[in-house]
């Protein structure tokens, strides 16, 4: 029995020591500091209040960044893409916190609703993810780093995958922001979900339109319902006439559950099909674009500089938190 016990203890020690002698491939890549000043975390002691499942919870900022990164990007992505996502998540959190608590959740700085703030995956779920250690390391590698423009944290929004170009904030939200311009987004077409389709019967389409656009005329055949679309430089529909009523592309996307506003339409006598390119609002960091850039050898600082032009990477300090 004693021999079995000693053998068991030895096996446990071997399991713990294996990572020391045989580090994973991703752990060998160390982050490249963007400037000499960005050398250590400055968010120690900073906290953020998060609305999780309807309950306000105060937690360390870096813990929140881990939860957002884990929820927003796959843990098998290249480490440089995960690092880029971690910086974007931290920056957006600091930006939201600097703006004050919104009316939607006055007791919290941010919430776990991805459509309003960002998705968040709590510790209880992350514990069982075999790839979570890669997420945690990427967050630690970039600890305290945020993107700024004119000295202030930026609205570092992100999305799954864009078309060949990202959308500008001006075209999607009507606000011209220097660091949220349309840029070329490489590699998006390689993503399996880059293109998608949504088909509705004519009756189902009319029912949806009647609920939200009662003035729209959707009588007759489907080929008469859409006309005069105005598109952004990236290809997204800014506005389109639906049944004679001018509608924003974002409203069409929400109404029919489309993956993006970059859509075209085909019709038959009794149906209509939306063909979409990309997934998400298309503004800021493209997660699959970051994946592709990382696979081509770019580090996270270069990825961030590409998707957020006119920005500077620096440390967030307690004084500025």
C-alpha cells in the first residue's frame, strides 16, 4: 500500500512538472512591447462593476477582461489574435467606464449583453475549458494595455468577420470617428461562416414588415419590394427602400435576423432570400481578420494598429481609471 501511495505521488509530480520541461508552442511566443513605457501592468487594484445575469458584481478589471476575451474569441485562435482581442476588450471596458453608467444598467459600468456592451463568460464556466489557460496568458501578456486617441480610451468595438473591408462608424452609426474608419480586412473569405442565407416565404415576410413598418407596401410579388439601396464603401447597406419606405440597413438586418448589413436579395414568386457577407456590425477589429493576420506573422500590436488607425497603445493607470 505504501509503495502504491508513493507511486501515485510521483505520478502527480510528473504531471505538474511536464509543462515546465515541455512548454506548449503558443507559450514560447512573447509579446512585443509597443513602446518602452508599456512594460508592466498598471491596472492592479482597478475594479469594474459588471451586470451578470441581472446582478451587479464588482470584480478586478483584469478578471473581467479574461471573461470577455473567453466569451468573444475562440481559445484555439493564434495567440497574437487573442492578445489583440484582450486589448480591445480592456480598452472598451475602460472606455465604457469613463462614460459613466448608462440608464440601461445604472448600478453597473458594463453588462454581459453583447448587443449592448460585450459578452462575458463567468469563472464557473471557464474553469472547464481546456483552452482557457491560453486566454488567461494572453490577458496577462497584455495586462494594463489600452488603446487611446488624443489621450483618451477609444471605443474599441469588434465583430466576428467583415467583408473585404471593415465598415466605418460613420456609415453604420452616423458618427465619424478617426480610429473607426473602413480598412482592408484580410483573410475573411476563408471563414466558413463568411457567407450565409436567410429565406422567408412571402407571407412570413409580409407579417414581419406589417409589425414594424405598417406604411410599407409589400403587396404584389417579392421582386417589387426592395429598391434604391445606398451602400457604404465596404459594401454594407446604409439605406434601402422597402415597400416605398426608406429603411436603414441596420434595421433590415435586425428585422430579418441577418448576419450583417452587407446583403443582396434574390426572389421567386412566393419567397425572398437574403445573401449576406460577413458576421456582425463590421466596425473595428475583425476577429477572423486578426486570426488571418496572426497566421501571417503579425503580432498583436500590428493587428491593433491596422484595425484601429490613429491610436496609441499605452498603459491604463490607477490615476486615469
